[in-house]
């Protein structure tokens, strides 16, 4: 066993630990928003650790090549970019469909943003009507 194999195995174990944290977050969090936030962050880190770890692990074995590492890094970058975007889309759809926040939630920035936007639209409407006379 050489150093690359040991580093790859360590990264796979770290990624697996983050997968465990993701599953734990799904069980322990009170509402869909908190569950998505915890599972997305830890699953993304877990995926990065496992994918890069497999690539490095393959370099340390007899059958591995640099192509393994290249492919796993490309896949890891793809996951790093797409996981947060898909989670954002799912959370926004849940919010717009009326899934309630947990009763212990103290801040709702999206609602504050929507209310401020509505106030701006109401303030602009009379000014436009007055200018048409």
C-alpha cells in the first residue's frame, strides 16, 4: 500500500462520514427546509470526498491511471455545481406551494423580500397613473 492509496481511502472514509451526517440531518431536522439544507450540504461534501478519493485511490493501485482521477474530478465538479442549484429549486417550489415553516423558525427572508417587492409595486402604480392625465 502506497501513500496515494492511503490518501484515497481516507477521503472515501471522510466522504462516507458526511453521507452519514446527511442521513442524520434528514432524521433530526424538523421541517423540509432544514432537512434539505443539511442533507444538501453534507451530501455534496460526501460526494466530493468519495469521488476524489476513488480517483486518488485508483492512482495508487496497479490498474489505475490518470484518466480515473480526471473523470472523478470532473464528476465531483459537476456535483458541486448542480447539488445546490437543485436543492434551491426544490426548496423554492416547496415554499411557493405553501409548505409551512417549522414553528420555531424566527426569520423568513424570502417572505420579507416578497413583501418589500409588493410595497415597491404599490408605490410605483399611483405615480404612473398620475402621469397619464
